[in-house]
C-alpha cells in the first residue's frame, strides 16, 4: 500500500523555500537549541539525575556532546534528502489540507486528542503498575534498570496503535483520500531509492557510533528477536507517529504557517512532546523537570525534524517509516531490549 503509484499527476507547490538564513523558524530553532544546552550546563552540574544504564559514568558535558553530534548527523541526513530530491516535483502538502479555518479546527482537535491520549496512557499504565505510555517503550534508547514485562510491552503497543493510529485514521479517512493523508507515493521508484540511501546511511551510523548489542545476541536470538522487535515497535511507536503526526497533522501545520521551515521545526517539537512519559524522565522537582524537558528536546527534536523533511519532500509519510524509523534505529537498537523483555 505504501508504495502504490498514484494515478494523479505529480503536484507542484508554491515556493515556500525562503532563504534559510532569513527564516525566523530556523533562527528560533538554533537559538532555542543553544539556550537548552546552556540551561543544562547551568542546572545539572557534573551529573544528570537520570538512571541511564547506557550513560553510566558519563558527565553532563559528555551527554551534551552526544546530543549535538546527533543534531549534526540529522542535519546532514536532511541535506542528503534535499540533494536526492532536488529534481523531484515538490508535493503541495498544504493543498491536501482543508481551508485554513477547518485546518485550524482539525489541528486543535488533534492536539487536544493527543494530550488526552497521553493523559489516559499515564493513568492506565500507572494503575496497572507500569511505566506511563508514551511513544517509546520503557527502556528504549537509554536502557532501564527496571524490568519491563511482556504484558506491559504488548499493552503499550496496542494502546498506541489504537489511540494514535487506528482511531485518527478511521476518522480522517472517511473525509480525505489516501493521497490527501500522505499515504500514497507519487513516485515509488524515487521513494524506494531515497529509502535505501537514508536507511544505509543511518544503519552505518548505528553500527559505527552506537555499536548496538545486536551483534552479540547469537543466531537463534536474532532469528526470533528481530521480527519481534520490528513488529512491537512498528505497532507501538512507528505507525502511531506516522499516522498522527506526519500523515494528518503535518499538512495542516503547513497550511497554517505557510512556511516549510516552520513546519519542519513544529514537526520536531510535536514529535518531542509525544515522548513526554519516557521512563527516564523525572518531574519530582523543578530542576529535574527542567532537565527532563531539556533532554527530551535534545533527544527527539532533530529526529522529528528529519521525519518532517522526508514527508515534506516526498509527500509520502511511509518513506520515513522505512528509511528512518522502523528498521533503523528501532529494530537495530532495540532488539536486545525486546529479547530481554520476552526472555527469548
């Protein structure tokens, strides 16, 4: 479905590519990033309050360095995407959204619904004695000292799939076409090439820089763990983000802002917000809350922008799923975690 060729002619959109150095969104993002880094140094001291097994022994400056390296990698990948798509007809995602008043109503509806989903996910998970449900399963990325049960992992995935993917898709699919929801490719060959190049680039970074524990699992664990991790994170993280943010919300943000740069930045912020309940966050004191929000931004803002760029340049929300989410990083990085959860 995701790579089905559209029978309609390729779209071309009005030129919203204002010079980046003059874009208020770019300057706001850059200054905001620097402010967050400075705030972390001012508040944290030498050590962060988070229980990160993956960051044991690291100082605050080390974590900030890693975050900035991650930002540079994401910016380079965005540049690569722009280079590979420079000759493609630019899809007009704003034209796929309704008129401005309706787009505003739907955007506010989506944001309110998303906030309600996060609140219910917190209450439900806590009532069951689990970590709050956000876009990432507890232990993702940074690891956890607490055991995550198979029941928690499966319930997390099903909750996110229903709340952020199935329900919004059923509601909006009755009103809009698959093309208007960015679920159909206008150029499946070009999309396939872009997916392959970005996936290889991101996978190389995963192996060379992050050195995933995947290689230490052994044949049987890999055979069982890889498809299990892929399925779990596809349901619980990838499809919810793809449908809710990039298929539905992103065209409406572009309609309201009229700016590609602003849409990319707001896409990154929205993606960050849906990770609010990551298991490592701490909100017991003002300092911990400030540092938690800061590192949510330092962790997820750049990947969220990258996903926005892939969707805006192709008009196909499925591209980021295969190029920069489902396989790398999640399947590569999180298979050892899933193997541990399900005791494979």
